[in-house]
């Protein structure tokens, strides 16, 4: 291993070796430099060295050397200059591709040159034996030896680059580009084995990426750019797999795409989803999974309708027709009914996988056929408007097969529709991501479905039918094919029938007396007769007895029912509000907990990272010390072996032996040994020079004599070959002259035949040109009509939108006017009520003032005598006024007040007011208040504030109450 002070010196040394033709030595020198631990810091000259190194690896086809060099260079520049590694890898790919293309251009027959099953396999023993036995090497074998090695090297190059870039987050774009080139290589040269191996390699890379997530510089799939690159790579893989016809690998690629989408939980772009579902339709059709093929078409139709703004009406109609026909092509019975338990389990798992790929999340405990079925899909197509977008013949076919009952002319109705459908289809101009839509592929399945429907309908009206008659009803197949279809239908319990070839009849249903079909027919017949009787003789409605007793019971029940419903809705609304508040509180608590947990985890991760860094630093220091100690011991042992005995004793007598002392002594000893070795080599070189000179002097005359003999032999050989070539040329010339004279008589016939061919082709060309011009003119007229129709539709839609907008504006203006009118009426009503309340308040204040003045006058003008309980002085007519005012006023008087008024009868009489004053007061004020003053003496009345506190409050007519003023 050569040691260079600078990397430039190694590059110069390699150039010198290349100039003298020693490329292998130059490659080894650069390999030693790149793998040396001395040059682990990146420098600019290292990039030039890598370019030269890879040039030599490609020239010498040394893929292993190239891989080692790239791995070492990745370690050097990973953290410093990743772009340099990218440039080096691109240069390596370019060189390998260029060499392979050069080899391919040199080969005349590429198919024979690439007739190898596996580029990684060695040559077979049979090929080696054949090459030894047949000593000749033909052109095919030379092409194989020229082209195949370069394609093997190019395949190794792709594998090497993918292996180096698989865990590099900074070179994800280069990884995706390399995978794309590898896919194109497999597609261009039909390398199916290498394509399967490449898909497995990329799949393992992604699995390892998810397994070791804590690696340094690992790609982050949650980033949008990284996810898009990985998805683009998988979609390229899916496209190439379908183009190569590797449907099993295409299904695995679809599962990879689905797993990647589930892993990052993010939906890709709509354009990628269209490609995804278009490839799913092809895969499911090849695998004879008609139900999932139809669901994939339905998903594709939804995507095209929602996201493809450039989709034309013609293409939309073609896609919708394909969706409807794919759904109709699904068998109308479940094939898994007669399968075994193991087959059912396998079928369930398979259906679950395919349903998940389409986008339906089915739980394993449910049957797939319960969730995805033909009937559910057809009802979905009708409800979503897919059937309305299909062509007219597809709509007619759908209604005839699914809704109409024509057992005798079903075949004659369906056959012209199928002929029209088989002629439609083609490329989609506004949907380039979709494959070519050919509706003719559904015709065989639709013919089988029509045969099954015909058998099902015939079985409902016939019990026995002749085979000839049944064959005439089915125009699609011969009776042998119909018999095979009927066997499958009977096996899956779709129809019950038997074929009796001896009598030439077909028997439908079970002929037993206790037949389920007969029971069903009788029950249906009885229900139909019952309905007819009810229509002919309707039962008169009898009035309810309870309704006569309680006339408005229905209204009461209806009101009560509405009240209960309103109460129920209020309770449910309160419950929902309470649950919503509870959920919000729980969500807030969960967010707080997650935030706290995240902070705790980040702190813990920082602490663990710091501890890990510290341990790593301590370990590195210990390793350095241990390595230095081992090196010192090795140097000491090596030095002791080389030293003499006397020196060895002086070395061991020291108290302490250090690494520096041992290295100094070892270097001194090495210098001495090197000087002695150089002297020996000089002496040996001089001896070799003398020997070589002597040998060459002896061999010179012998070489000269051999050279002269060779000249004479070659001159004689040349003259013989020249004479032989002249004779052969003369013979060929004479034979050519004879052949020319023999064929000259056919020249006229040849010219006539040529003129006929040219004239016929000219006429055909003119005819085709005329037809093409007519077809172009028809297309132009049709497009012009379409533009006129579309322009009229747009004008109609614009006018309709303007009319609707004006109606909406008028409705809004009317609503605003009504709202303003209601506000004005409410304001006026409120003002009137306030005015009435104010007048009432003033009237009450005036009455209170008058009452106050009257009481003062009464108290000042009269002197009450002392009470005499023994002699009742109250007149007989004085007692009734205590109760009369209350009864006359219409207000309720408590029982204790009435008892108090009755008990106060024998009390002393009080001075009475004039009749005019009493009448005026009782007519204006409340009777209860006047009764307090006229029903007894002053001693029996409650004094002061007690009387007024116990009295009732005066209420205004508008419901407002005011306390009575205290005396």
C-alpha cells in the first residue's frame, strides 16, 4: 500500500500508470487511497479522484471496487458536502449507461444478445460444453459476449446506488431518479426477473426504514416532499408492472402504495389516485374479480367527475357506461355458498385485502359479501346518478336485465343492444390517466347474465319446456354452453332446473307436493286476491264511540302529543349541550395532558441524548487510550525483537517506558534497516543489469535470423493469395454476364407490372384521400352543431340565473319592508301603553292626595268618646257594610278579617262622615280600604303601620304593583 503525502500525488500516479497501460494498478492505488483512514476529511481533490476511480471501475467492469469506493466516499462527505456525493453517483450512472448503450449499438441483433433469463446468474454448464465442442464462434455468440456483460454491470450499478442511498434523507430525489431509471431499463429490455428483484429490493428498503426509525439521517415520510417522491416511485413501479404483464407484482405494488398511504395517513393527489384506480381496474379484471373491478371503476368515475375539470361529456358518458356494464357483469349469485370452510376463509381474507385497496374499511368479523355486493353497487349507481350519465343503449340494457320481465323475447331485445355496445369505446381525450376503454370486453359476461335472467324468468312461467324452444330463446350460445351456465347457476342455488335429454325437455323447479315454490305462489296469489277484494268492496269506516263521547279528544291528544314532543326535544337538546360541554372539557384536559406529556418526553429525550453523548465521548476517550497503549506494547515487542541482547537489557532497566520513547527507538531502527535494505537492493540491481545485458547480446542474432525467415514466408503467402483472388474474380465476372443475358428478356414484363402497381396504388390513395376529406368535413359540421347547442345552453342558464337572482332580491326587499313595518307597529303600541300607564299613575296620585286631606280634616274636626262594651251602640244596619264593600268590590276577603268585623259589633260607635263624603270615597277608592275606617271604633283598628302592612297592595291594570303608603 503506497502512502501519499497529498491526494493529488495519488491522482498523478494513477495517470502515469494509465498512460503505460496498467489500469489495474492505477485502480488499486486509488482504491488504497480512498479506503485509507488517513484521508477521512473531505477535500476538493477527493472528488476528482472519485471521478477517475469510477472511470477505471467502469472500464474494467469492477462493480465491487466501485461499491467499496462509494461507501467510503459517502462516509467522508455525508456531513460535509452531500452534493459532491450526488455528483459522483450521477457520473457513475452516466458512465455505466453510456457504455451499455455503446455495446448495444454495436450489436446487430439485440434480442439474441439479451437472451438470458437472469443477469445475475453465471453461464450454464451446457453453454460451456457447447462452446468447447463447437470450436467456431458465430455472430450470436460474439454479440452475447459483447453486450450481456455491460448490461450485467449496469444492473449491478443500479443495485449499488440504491443500496448506498437507501437511508440518506438528503439524496431522496437521487434515489427516486435511480429507481425510475432501473424501472425503465427493465421495461425497455423486458427484464422481468430483474424487475421482480428490483421491486423486492425497494420493498425491503422501506421496511427497514420503518423498522429502524432512530437512525441518523433517516428519511422522514411525514414530510410532503419525501412522501411524494416515494409515492411517485411506487406508481412508476405499478405502471411498469402492468406494461410488462406482471400482474402479481402489480398487485403487490398496489398493496405497497396502500400501505404507504396508511403509514403516513395522508391522501395523495387526485391525479395519482386516478392512476391508482385505473391500474386496479386492469388487475381485478385479469384476476376475474368482477365485483371489485366494478367498484374500482365506480371510484374512478367519482374522481374523474369531481376533480377533472376538462372532462368532456363524451368521455364522461363512456366512463359511466363502463361503470354500469362492469357492475352488470358481476354474477348475480354468490359463488362461495357451495365452497368448503377453508375456501371460505381464504376467500374472506382475499376479499378483505381487495376491499381495503379500493377504499372500504371492512372489519374481519363481517363477511365481505355482506358489505360489498352487486345489488348494493347497482342501487348506489342509480342513486349517485351514474346511470343517468351512461349512453342510451346501456340504460336500456340495464332496465331490460334488472327491472323488466320478458321471458320469451329477452334475447331478441338484448342482442341488438350488445351489438351496439361492442362497437363503442376508444381512447379518452380528456382523461389521459385512464386506459383505453373498450366496452366489448363486457359482452361475454353480459351474454351469460342475459342467459341466466332468461332461465330465471322462464322458470317462473314454465314447468317444462322443450330444449329446441329454449335454444331458440337464447340466441347467444348453443345449448351445450347454456347447459354449462345452468349447471353453475343450479350449483349456486340461483335457479332450479333439470335437463332430460332422453325426452328432450328442460324441467324447472321441484315437482314435489310440499314444494316451497308452490307454497310461495299460493301465498302470493291469496294476497293478490285479498287486495283485489278490498279495492272492489271497500270497508266503510266506523265512527269511534269514544269520539262521540268526547268530541275534542283528538285535539287534546294532538296538543298533548305536541307538548310531549317539544319537551322531549328540549330534554334531548339539553342532554346534547351537556354532552358537548363534557366532551369539550375532556378534550381540553386531554390536550393539556398531551402537551404536558410531550414536554416531559422532550425533556427526557434531551436528557437521554445528553447522557448518550457523554457516554459516547467517554467511550471514545477510553478507546483512544486503549489503542495508544496497545500500539505502544506492539511497538515495544517489535523493537525488542529487533534489538540486540545488550540493548534489550538497558531498555528494560528503565523505570518507565513511554510510547514516545518506544516510537523514537523503533523509527531509528527502521531507518537503519531501510538503509541496509537499500544498499542490498542497489547491489542486486547492478547484478541484474549485467545478466540482462548478457542475455540480450546472445539473443540478438537469433531474433534477426527468425525475422528474415518470417519475411520470406509472408511474401510467398501474399503472392499465392493474390493469384487465387484474381482467378475467383474472373470466374464471378463471367457468371454474372451469363445471368444478365438470361434475365434481359424479362425487362419489359417488369416495367409493365411496375406501371400497373403504381396506377392501382395511386387510385387507392385518391380514394382514401377523398374519404378522409369527407370525414373531416362531417366532424367539422358536428363540432359546429355542438358549439351552437352549448352556446344556447349557456345563454339559457345565464338568463335563468339572472331571473332567480332578481326574484331573490325582491323577496329580500319585501322581507325588509315587513320587518320595518313590524318594528314601527311595536314602537307605536309601546308608546300607547306607556301613555295609558302614565295617566293611571297620575290619577292614583290625585286620589291619594285627596284621601290624605280628608283624613286630616276628619281627625281634626271630631273627638271620639271612650268605648262602652256593655252597650252596643252600633245600628243593625251598620254591620253589613263591613262585608258589603268586599263583596261589591269583587275582591277576596280572608276569613279572619270577616270574623274580626263580626266580633267588633258591640264596640263603641265612631263618628260617621257625611253621606256625600262616604259615597264619593267608596265610589272612587277601593271598598276594602273604606271598610277599614267605617266598620268599628278607632281602638279596634290596627294601629299605624301594622294596618297598612297587612293590607293588600294596589295593582295597576298593567300588572305593576305598588305598596300602600304608610300612615
